[in-house]
């Protein structure tokens, strides 16, 4: 009878304070690990998301530039641009008269000066961090935004890309940005912190310094600054590198994107 009573007492004695404390401590350790893992996962997710958005902004900037740069020197009428040859410019009085009269471009705004000193890439504006590009997008023989264009011209035919700092032209809180100026003033393309924008210019095959025999592979780039307009008129390829840096979740995130553009519109005549 005493044994049964003792067994009953042992079964109903419950959990001791020591056991409860140990259990809570173990539970706390497990939950701490779970919360730390969850916190790190959330942080990694947000950092990855912000980094992806940052990279997408840089990619969008490059893609936009590429579309316009590929149109550099568009000249369907062969009347919009001057071309610097080995000894002289090709926009002669004969060429201007032919464009005005024979091609009937005078009605579209082609002036007496015509294409004189209008270059697809003015050599003074082709630097490591800036480029000016011109194109005759509406095929009227003139380039909008130049001294020889008329009010009839339409579209962004004269554009300057550059890296800028401060606000404006960059948005408030953005230390650096890429700007696009189509004649109405520089406008920030991308609201991101740009740490670098670099243009490297390569000559078309056969033009110095890519005229060695046998041909160099790859061709060496032009040395900057450009010596003259003839060099700028013989750019065959442009390499663009954009780098950005931003702080996300306390971590510094760097991005670098690079692309090449082959210019086909303004090769030597």
C-alpha cells in the first residue's frame, strides 16, 4: 500500500524549477538562432534586391546611350555632315549646291552653309568622360541644334552625354549621375551614384594607330585628347564603362558594366 502511494506521488510531482529553466534556456537558444538566421536572410534579400535595382539602373543608362550612339552620323542624304579627309573637308560648295538643288533639300531647310563644319563626333567633345553625337534622324539633310539647322528640324539630333556631380543636374541626394543634353540643358538620366563613366575610342581598321602590317589584334585605342577632326571621323568602335557605388544595408555595393559600340555610319568615304 505504501509502495503504490509512493509511486503515485512520484508520477504527480510535475516539473522542477531547474528543468523548467533548462528547457526555457534551450528554447531561447533555438529561437535566437532562428531569429538570427531569419534576420540575415531578410538582410541578404533586401541587399540583393537593392543591388539588382542598382545594376538595372546602370544597364538602362548604357542601353539608352547605345541606341543613340549607334545612330551617330546617320546621313541618308549624304548632305548633313562634313568629313575630314587626308587633305581637306568634303563639304565643298559643289556638294552644298548639289544637296540644295539636285536633291531639292532647300525646301526642307538646307541652308547655303549646308554641312560645312558639321561633324558626326566633334573631336573636341570626344573625351574620356564626355561625348557629343550628331545624326540626321529625319533625313532632311541638316542636324537640329547646329548653327546650320532650321526650325523645321525635329528630334534629338545633337546630344551630349557626360558624367556630372552635384544637384542639379543630378537629383537631390545623388552625388553623381550621367546626364544627357539635347540642347535644352543637361538632364540626369539615372538617379544613381556614378563613380565612373569612361569612353575609349578605337580607330577603324587601316587608320592609325590601327594600320600596322600585319594588323594588330586588338587594335590600340586613340590617344586622348584627339589631335584633329580626321581622327574623330575615323572612330570605328567606342567602348563604354560605367561604374557605380552605393551603400545598401550598411554594405558598400559596387557595379561595373561595359559594352562596345561599332560605328557604321561614318566610315571613310
